C-alpha cells in the first residue's frame, strides 16, 4: 500500500499496533500544492515500552546517509518482533531533499535553525512546529542523523551538547556509544540556535545527532553506522529483540570522546581563498602543526597563507569545500576527554 496523505495531524495513528506509512501535507506558501513529508509509525505488537524512539533524516536536504538509513528502517522494522513505538521521518525537510540543498527552496530556511517552529510561519517553521507539538510528545529518545553536506568534513561520529544534568548526560553518552562510531563529539550549543536537538534536549529527552558522511555523497560506512546504530538503540531499550551488536570490525579501538564546548575552538577562515587541507578529519594535532594552506590566485606567484594549529587536540571538523569564505568555520580542534567525565 502507498503512503496515506494526511492534511491534519489528528489523522495520524500513533497508537495502534502495526506499521503505517504517511505523507504529511504542508501547504506551500507561494502556490497551490503541498510538500509531502514522509512519516512512518511502527508500534510493536508485543506490548508497550515507555522508551519511544523518534528518528530523523533529511533535516538538511544534501545529507544522504540519514535519509537512506531511516528509509531502510521504515521498510525493515517488523512490529511483530517489537515492543513500544518508533516514529521515523527520513526527509524532514522534504523540499530541501528534493532540491539537494541544505535549506528549503520554498522559504530559504535551514530546518535545523527553525525550532521550536510556528504554526503560522513559513513551511519549514510549520514542519518544525508539527514535530515539536505532535511528534516530540510521544517519544523519549531522539536521533537526528546528519552528514557534513558541503559545509564540513567530520570523522564519522555521533554528537551531543554539554548537558548540565548528570543523569541525562550519562544516558545520552551511552546512547551515543551504541552507534560504535570512531568518534563521539561534544560540541558547543552556542554555535547556533533553533536546532532540533536543542529543542529535544531542553525537553529532557535523551538526544543525539551525528555526522555520518559529507560532500553530498553517500558513505557506505556512514549508512551502516546510522542504520545499525538505530537498531542497537532499539535493542538497548528493549523495543527490538536481540542484543546490541558491534558495528566496526573486531579489535577496533574504543570510540574516542572529544569535546569542543568553547567557541575559541571553532576557528574562522581568516580570508577568502582556495583551501588546501593537509590533514584528515580526526587527526591528532600539536600546537603549531600545519593544517592547510589558503591560496590567492589574484597573484599566482604569491606564497600561500599557512594555517597552523593554535593548540593541541583532534581535528573534529574541517571545512569541506575548496572555496571557504572569510568568517566561515575552517576547522575545529577538540580536546580528548575521558568517558568518566560524562558518566558513561
């Protein structure tokens, strides 16, 4: 059966056992018609579970690992072997996904800056408001799967913000480790506002994001970590039968926990230029190490501007495109921290 198109959130059955596919219609602002946002509800046939899981892909339209992994979950999860409820939205900003853009072409809004949304705002704001008021209330675990798009290159990682509450922080860290990524990244909540994960964290939900690829491509490793990681989450919380499974090969080192909670660790590009990176994301660096060069082709005989690490740590992110603009984040150097610091 094809997905059911719904115009009113009250038409979505979030409660009955079984699996239901929907397209939630949000009217366009400039013409007659709708953005049809995919949503799947899976409610286990084996009883209730208080740990409802909400999983999002396509918050940015040019990031594909989450879209693919969540779509696979829409097809693959079998309610006959599950308890509790899972809500899956593989293309949250459906219009951005169709356009292969970071932002929606319908209103120019970055969905990951649109929360908590507005019922009478532009289309991205109305989708965010729908998530805030109809999807968030029925889940306790929130997963927002990202990739670098054309913004940044990351080592494959899960991520979360510094969380003041020690109980919430420890459970979030344990959740992040279920994806068995090489890195787990604690990043500054002050870098941006209006994030889906910000809103979920503020409601006390156990919430993670993550960067599972980049470059508007599809990383097979990123898809594997995203897909199997969500299944591990469902196993961990008892929604899915079976034990948590390792994702990386046997003998892989423990996931490295790194933290960049100070804005001083996010280094802006000092000038326009052509970027020549010399290190890979995830690389350890020492103060003074050469990270890359900026080239000015208005004078092709000029020496490049050498970009060096101002302090030691790990390269948690590097600008991806060859043409960074002045002020854009060029790289992030994070500190390695102990898992004991977050109670995990």
